[in-house]
């Protein structure tokens, strides 16, 4: 189980990275933390001609908050973000990050790499979509910003063009008076989620995000409901998402957990907002 | 103060903790060593039509490529426990029978290069129907795995002890259940490693492998290599990274690599990778058991009747079908049951061949028996523990011969049970259950009583023969263990055993045992655990399995040390000027018992034996080295009534646990787990507890998480450690361990095995507790959260909007993709139809299509690079169109193959004119096998949808410009695409 | 920019257990293979090569990392620590000693990786509790021990160091 051969580029500047990417459109892959890509390379599921290692690109190593956003550069690891003091300004991200992989993988795996990978059960794409965040893409042709919804198009598929790479992700800061919650269920701790659920609530209602079921994170806005009303709303979502069965769980189990985790995260959010 | 019985810290750790272990892959490679990689079958059952290795051979750095034809020429088929016409070789010869079966070996200058070459080998397979379910495989019209055997059931025997028929006829109650034990594996973290050399001059093979025994297989390997045993020199490394039975299954690779080294003319090394291991190394047998019990009015079990259907995978690989017979003497469990009927069948299916696995046969038997006991308790409205208590073999009856012949050596089962109840706090758990239930929570308590056999009788497998056949074949019996203890001229003691430790701390325990006999400090003893079949004593029973260490191997070391001690005393006696009977060995001294001041250092005694052999008493013998063989006198061959003492010693375990099931997500929280063991004398209690904890972890994994999953078509679905889920520290609850110690009268140390017991008791104990919690029968494992919810069987609220617009929906279990949907294409049905039937147009619609040609009427061949995101693979597909009804409908079917896997499938397309164009309705059903199914099942569906969407997007885009020739369209390909593309995890 | 071509071996230099090392590697050579085969330090083990089992865990610039998901060329200029670094002047360090005391290893194949993760945890989070130890440990698979002794050893060392600090 060894990777196929590839050229290895370690650019010192972003423009060098983009130049390599432009030159090897279709055949280059950007390597940041490699916690998803590395396994796929070892299994030869992915066989690029060129690997562009951006993990040491200082230009992409920033975490900064301004304009109501936390901007996270493409070389920032999940662990760096988790330890960043400003993270408390975005509680949903803070609640979710400990669920991303393991202690060991978070110290190498990057926030943006997880977004680029586009695994439907990943936590970070769900959070980005929940928060209506965005990714900043760059190529030699320039840069553009895509909303989360526009960015991830399917299972491991994104709107990123072959000569583009993510340079940063932008997570909006929590609006005042919001509360949030995150839960997931997987085979074991640290495994990919069978179903992941996030909620962000405010005075008017709650947004529910579900990962692991549809091809991309699904976000629904609901008014505050309770009892049967909430049951019905969650049941509608559970069926709408049309999760499929795989070796770990049936479609029916996924629906059950959309209802179950959905109720939990909405309940926690509601509790935090109104009962305290 | 003896050292035996103390929790000494391990000598092994001093090296292992520094990273200084010498595991198989750490040993120096001989100069010029090459590296091997295996090409493996992506499909479960197929004829190999052609293998083209030319491109692989042309790759620089590649030396040799070996195929089944080479292997068939160079080797003889492996012997197995049952004589049937189902030959097996280390490589598939003309047919593959399970996903992962080796098809070719590439030998290259390094592993990376060898794997590069694997991708260049072209194998043409003609698919055959596969059969995965043992019950289907056992049917008369199932697809045959081995044509010459004539049937998939390769062994069948019925046994009858006492008069079960009458017992059932007269029973007050008869209970019956059918359970299915799944496939799982202990998956040691170190994988298989083999390093082989061949010396053509003398036709000798020298192989180092992390093989664990039994050394019965040495004969099997040598015979396959067509050499006498002394020309297969098999060495094991000093350290082994766990085995749990699994590394028995390295033996076919010893032969494969031997031949590889011979044909390459160079040393060749192979390190198995984890994907290979999970798919193709080995597995526990999955078993379907229907079990019936007859009970009298008092809850005494008067008879048992087993129908066991054992699934050994694609080949009966030696020593199978041993899993089915290892427990034969213990089929009545911990109970006194006088009448017993057993019907055994062994069936082959298109799955990986099975083999040794911690618990070996025990988990399968006790999952049936102990579930049944619980069902009987429910039927009789008795407390399940009370029912067990009434049937336990009484302590005063020991040693007790069970109905099928096991001679249970010692123990007071009722006393151990009582101790567990008392010290484990059962009453408290019962109170918690009552309280939890009052709140409507699902809390259950489960029990399991288990007899744990250890030290397998080398003759138990012959129980599968009739008494007449056995008579012809000659008796097989015993369990020969050997150990060598010596004093060197400096007076230092060395111990060598023909065991192959895998982490149990053998070196520490042997030092304790020998130190006690020789009166020395265990810290001064050096134990050698690497083994060499040419230089070290061994026999067929050698190796590390069936928990034989503490009783048999340490026992042999004790015998050898005793003899050596006696000789040391004989040498010392004249110097001490006392009779031999007055000499004791203590604190490194030979000492007069009557006058403790009269001493001589053992160092001097030893030196004298080496330097002045003529000066020591003649009856003290020459040379301070003793090799002892312990045979296990009670281990007779099966008798004419098929009674067999299948093991040398038998421990007892009583487990119970309290747990709570969360009905919201099906998760199980184990509140407390108590395991009480009587494994005879404990040689090192800390290490004994370590074994119990390890066995418990495997048992818990089997109960809750682990399954080697196959799809009905034989596609393998558990290819990574993210798909096959051993428990981590977050999943394992605390364990309360209790001990009784009833020494075995049959082993020299009084010890019995204890490392396998919790693999036998824990799965069924947890299953019983879950059944108690949810009030539903639990008939299979593992109890994953989705399965628990399924068992709870609550109906879910209906889909509020039933007729959903057809986009793509799919179902299946990851590898089986099914979908249907419809898209509106802005073109007329005729235009769409034209595109479907025009290769050029069609090609333009398929993402990544390099080439699409018509190969016959309505037949196409396409080459495309398909996938999702970064995962892409090149596939060659052939598709046939049928039932053409222009421009309304057509059917298509086809298959595809590429480095990522294979696919077969069919689909249907219907075109209906609608406002604004044509509605294209489609349906597809595709089965995926090979790498992507094994490692990426959970992502295949979404990937398929992604590809189909791309196709329709292209179709819609091209239809925008109506004038362009490549308009709408779309159909056919899409259907197959998904499958290969499916390729993409 | 460094650009290394696929089929050639390129020099790689980094600090390994406080000492500079140098070797040659194709870009695709895994750090595990480089450490074990090029350098000859075989304490770092390989259990899965897909980032799940944790046997290969080393510390790169202090961070616990799966060496099977890192290419040797990526280690260029970094500081890598492996299990061979833990013993102090030839003696087992406190964590290693606690492992022995608590019977936290059997075959010892998973152990080097686990020691590296726990070393980082103990260095950086002196107040870690059992839940945190289990969480960090859940990035490793041990098939032998059931983790009991490993958790006990880690907690023991955390307590010892706490005590030492308060003295
Ligand atoms: S070998 Fe690296 S995580 Fe398993
Ligand atoms: S000690 Fe063997 S895998 Fe952990």
C-alpha cells in the first residue's frame, strides 16, 4: 500500500503554488495536512502527477477576525484553530472542532483541507454551511469567493476549478444573542459521522444543519417549534434528505438520527437561549 | 517465597518501551533482497481467462512476476483436515473464489515499484455466480465453488451421546433458537511478514516469518514446497506484534514467498498491508446454529441438540475445520447434560478462508448455548442465573467427564458463580435495573457461564472422522510441548521454548518458573523466544495457540528445570559432603538443608560441570542442558463412541453485566461488567489480568462493533480500520476481574489457559443483557447502534410527502447502487435517441470518456476516467443495449473493470415527449466490487449521483445549442457510469 | 520553491531525536519507510498505512503526527521525535516506567505511537483527566491490552508530575 509516484513541489509563495497548479491543471493536487488525501494516495485511489505542499506557506498560515469573520488560512491546522483564543467568538466552530478526527489528525489536518475534501459526513463543511461562511479560491486568473452552498456540489465534489485552490475559509462570527449546539453519531469516537447535526438559534427561530445524510450539508431554517410540530418538521427533513444505506447504517437509521440529533441540538440551543 | 504467583514486571518491556523490539519487519534484510507485492482478485468468483504480465515485467526495477501457473508447477496443493477434491494453492490457479485471493506476485527492487507493476498486470475474468450465505451455499442448486468436490458441503457428521431422542420426547419443555455468529477477526496491529531465501544447491528454503504455529503446518508447508521438513528452515523473530491465532494464516505466504525467492533467485520479502490483511488474511468462521434443549419440570437440562453449519470461506485451509471441533468435548458447556446430539456441516462460500482466532470455536458455541439458556429461563419463568445454577457441574464431581468426553480437571463452578454474585455486586445491578425500568429506561442484565478449554489435543480434529476411518488412519493424540533450560559455564541460565510469544510476557513467566526450581533470581534468567526449526526442539503441537503456554509450555520448562535442579544437586552433594536428599537450591546457592551454613554457589557448581566433567558424579550426567517434552497424558485420541478430551485443561468463567440501551440511537452503555475466572494457578496475576482484559476487548468488539462484511455478490465491504472497527479507549468500559484458583491436576504448573475465555463469554453475555433490556431476542452480532434500533423495531413516522419527484434515490449497502430519476432534456425523443445510439455523441456526454466504440450491434466498449473529486480511475467498460423500442425505451447491461474495482449492472431508459422536450426516466442497479467497495462504500452512492448529474448537466448544456449535434441525451452510459465511477470514495 | 521530480531520489535533511540526519528519498517515500529503512530506526511501527491505527505516531515539531501520512520530503528542515528519543540517558522515562508498572503493553507494537501521543499530552496538558486521556488515546488502536493499563499509566504520570510541581 504505497502511493504512486508524483512530483513534489514545496512553494515558498502563493504565486508559485498557483503557477504550478496552472501548469499542471488536471494532474496536480494541493497537499495541506494530508489527513484525508494521504490515505487516498497510499491506497492509490488518487494518483496525481504533482503534489503541491502548501503546509508551510506562511501566507496561508493566518487566523484573523475582522469584518465579522474569522478567516482561516489554508495552512492552518484544525488544532491551531481549536487553540486560537478568539475561537470563543464562534461557539459552533468551537463546539464542533473537537469532533473532527482525532487529537493526532487535528494537529496536521487543516481546516480548509477538510472543506476541499468535501466528504458529506465531515463536520467542518457542515459548520461552514450552517454559518453561511465562504471559501476564498485563488488561481493565476485571480481569486473569487464562493459561499459554502455554492462551493460543495456533491460527494467529494466542489465547484473548485482545476487550476484553483482554497486559500482561506471565512466563518462568520456568532451574532449576538445566538446560541448553538453540535452532536454527531458515528461508529466510534473520532470516526466519520453517520449523522451530524448542528443548530444555531436566535430569538426568531433556529437553523438546523445535517451532515452525513445528503451529498452535501443540508440546512433548514425552522421557527421555534415544540412537541408534535417539531417532530413533524424533523420528520419532513429526515425524509427529504434521502440518505442512503451503507455498510455502517441503513437509510432508516439515518432518518431516525436526523430526528433524534435534530431534536437534541435544537433543544440544547433553545435551552441555552430561553432557560438561562 | 516463590516467584511463581507474583506480579513481576515484565522483562520484555525494557526493550519494547524503547522501540527496540525486534519484530519481523525490523530484522536485517540480506544483501540483494527484493520485495514482493500481491495482485488480488477484485471479484468474489470468476474464472481467470488470461493473465498478461508483459507490461509489468517491462517496468524497470521489476525482476519477476509469478502467476498461478508457476505456482501450480512448483508446488503441491495444501493438505487440509478433510480429504476432498478442492485443491488450494497460495495463488489462484484458474479460478478466484474470494475477493482478495492472490492472483499474481510481483517481485521488484522495492515495494513501491512492485505496486507500480501490479497496476500493469492485465487479468481477464469471466464472472461466475458467487455465494456468500452458508445456508444458500449448502443447498443443492447453489453455485459450486469446487466443481470436483460436487457440493459446497465438504464435511458432514452426526453425533449422538446418551439418548437425546428419548430425552426430547419426555421433556417438560423444549426450547429452540437459531443464531448466526458473524465473521470477525482479531486483527493484530502487526501484519504478516515473510522473508524467504532459496538455496538451489541443496533445494533448501530458509524463511523467517511471524508465524505462530501450530507447527502441524510446517509439514503442510514443506509438502507444498515439495521438500522434506529439514529443507524448510522456518525461523520466527524474537518479537511478534500480536497474533491471537491470526498469524497461523501466514503459512500460505511462506510457501508463496519460498517459490518467489526460488524463481527470482534472490531473497524476497513481503510485508502484508492492512487492506490485504482485512480482506484476505483470515477470519473467524461465521456459523449458523440451530440449538434445542430439553428441560424437565425443575429446569434441569436433560438434552441438547445442535445443528451447526460452519462457513469456512472459499477453501478448507488447514487446520480447518478445526474451529468446529475444538469445542467438541465442551458442547454441554458448564452444565451436566447427559444426552447430546450434534449435526455438523462445513460449507464453503465465496469469502476469505477461515482459521485460528482467539476463542476458536468458543464464541460460536456459547453464543448459541448461552442464548438458549436465557430463552429457556424466560420460558420457565426462572431467573437466568438460577437456571444456570441448577445445571452447573458440581464441584465435588471433579474431575468430571462430560457427555462428549472432555475431562474437566478442576474447579467449583457454583462457588465461583457465588463469589462473582457477591463481590461483583449483582444485587446492586438488579436494583439499578428496577429503578431504571420504573423510569421507563431500557436496562438489562446478562449472564454467561463458560468452560474455557486450553491446550488442544492434537487428536481432536480426528473426531470428524468416523471411528473406522480413525482406526485406518492411526491414532492422533497428545499435545507435545518442549522447553530447554541450561546453565552455561559462567553459571548463567538460559531458557528456550518452542512457543512463539505474541505479547503475553512468556519470557517473564518462564523466568519466574525456572527461577523457582533453580533457586535463582528471575532477573538473571535469559529466555530466548525466537525459534529455528533446524536447531531448536519442536514438535507438531509447538507454537502459541489454544492458550497452551501457562499449562503446557511453562509446564515443560518447569519439568526441564526440575531435572536440571536435580542434577545440580547431584553435582553439589559431594562438595557439600551431604547426600543429595539434603541439598536444596536457594538464593543462587546449593545448600545443605540440615546445615544451612554449608553452601556452594551455583556458579561454581555449573563451572565444575563444564570445566571438570570427569570430576562430577557419573549419575549427574554430562552437559548442563535439559530439554523436556510434556505430552499431556489425559489427551487420548477420540474413543469408539466419538468421545474426546479435546483439551488438556479447562477453566471456568462466569460473567455478568448491567447495561442500558438508549432507544433514541441504539447505543449501549455498559454500566458494569464483572468477569470471574477460575484458571487454576496464576503464574503472574498481573499478566493474567492483562490477558483477560485483552480477551474482553476482543469480546466487546465482537459484541458491538466488529464484522467483516460482505455483500450478497461477494463484494468485500470492510477494507479499512474505518470500516472494520476495533474498539478504542473511548468504547471500552471498565472491567471488574475476580479470580478463583483451583489448580489443574493435569498440568505441571497447575495453571490453565485464560486468554481466550472472554472472547467466548463476553459477546453472549452482552447479547443476553441487551435482550433483557429490550425484551427482544438477539440472534446475531455485532450489536451496532443501527442494529439495536432495528431490533427495537419501532416503526418510524411515514414520509409526509410520499410521491417525491424522482431525483435519484438509492438503496443498498454501499456497494450495491440502485437509483432512478428523471430529467427533462430540451430536445425531441428522436434527437435524444439518436444521441444514445451514436458513439461520438455519447462519448461527449460521459465525463472523462477517452474512447467509445461500437463493438457490435448495440454493443459498445468505452474507456473512461471516472470518479469524484480527486479519486479517479481508468475503466474499461462494455455495454450492451437490448429491447430497443425507438424512440421510447431501451434496456442496457454491462460491466466495467479498472484499477479501482469492477462493476456489473443494468439499467433502463425511457423517453417520453413532454412540453419543452423529452423526459428521460432512468433506472440503474449496479454492483461494485474490489478496492472502492472495500474502502469507500459509504461514498459510492453519492459519487454515483454526482456522475449522473454531470451527465445530465452536459446533456442539458449541449441541448441549449440545439443546432449542435451533441444535444441532449444521455441515457445509456449514465447507468453504467455510476458503477465504475462509483469508483470514487 | 523546492521542486522534486518523481522518479529520482532527493536528499532529505532534518533533526531526528536532536541529531541531524540525512538520507535520500523519492517524493513518495513515506516518513515511516524513511525512518525505518533509510535511517534504521525501527521503533516507529506501521499498522495500517491509512491513518487510523496510530502505531506510526511520531512528533513533528512537537505535534503528534501519523508518520504514514507524511512524506519524508515533508520532514525537511523539521524536528522529528520518535520513541527512541524518550529514554533519558539510557533510562526509561517516567511514562515508560509507568507503562511497565501498569502492564500497559503486551506485544508492544502499538506502544511507541501511544507513547508519543501521551508524551505530548502530558507535556502540554498537565491537568488532563481520564476523559481527556481516553480521548487522546482513541486515536490509537491497541489489540492486546484493552487500554486499561495505558490509561492508568498516563494518569499516574500526570499525578506524579502534578505532585512534583506542587512540591
Ligand atoms: S500506520 Fe499510520 S496510522 Fe496506522
Ligand atoms: S500491546 Fe499489542 S497492540 Fe497494543
